[in-house]
């Protein structure tokens, strides 16, 4: 089985500017461990409702909007 582990997002910035990489691991035991970890993480995950997310108060959205202004230089 194949496992991909890393920090790279699939976008231009990650590949060209942030020097992020992924490792391809071809190992059955590593793949099973990663799979088990993923499903364990899902137990603690919380689904986000789109309407609830978009209707958050302005002060909850403000930090995200400020961060978006600086995203080209981050």
C-alpha cells in the first residue's frame, strides 16, 4: 500500500515558494497505521454546517478577513 505524508498543499505557492514536500511511503504497516490514525481523528472531528459558518457574527469572521489581506506575503 502507498501512503503520502507531508505538508504540501496542491497549489502553486506550496510548490514554488514554501518549499513544502511530501514523502511517498510504500509499506503495508505504515499505511495501516496512517489509516487507523485517520479514522481515530475522525472520531474527534466536528462537521461544519455551511449556513451556520456563513452566519457567524462579524467579530468571529474579522481575524480571517484580516489574515486574507496578508495572504500574498505569508
